[in-house]
C-alpha cells in the first residue's frame, strides 16, 4: 500500500514543504478547530494568491509584534491552491486517524 508521501499528490513539493504542511495541520488539529479551519480553507482556496500577497505585505508588521517561525514560508507555500488542498487533506487525515483510534 503506497504511503501518502509516495502518492502523486506530493510530487511537486519538496520533503521540507511536506513536513511544513504536516506541522501546520498538526497545530490546527491540536487546537481543536478542525471544522472551522477546513471550512475557512475551502472557502478561501480560490483566493490563495491574494491571501499570500497580503501576508507578505503585512509580514514586517506582524513579525515586529509576534515571533512567527515560518511565516514567509507559509506565505510562499500557500499561494498555490493545490497546497491549500494538501493542508486540508492532512487535517482531515489526522481527524480520521483520531476517529478510527477512538472507535
């Protein structure tokens, strides 16, 4: 059985990008905001490029107040709607794993 790392979905991403997406998905999953996060990501997926540019524009202001590791990496990575879809899949995979472990 092929793992998700070997699937066609991740062919265009580097291993570092995949690890970053999984880390973001894990943070969202641990926060308990899976449903609102997936809903928000699905709704804003077509606007990923604009959102990425807004993140870059406000980056210096945000980084002045909050030490955000990977902020610009996220802005670069999530400008592609396909990467937003990968994040959604990872969040849903974590939620499914938890549901199957409990049930």
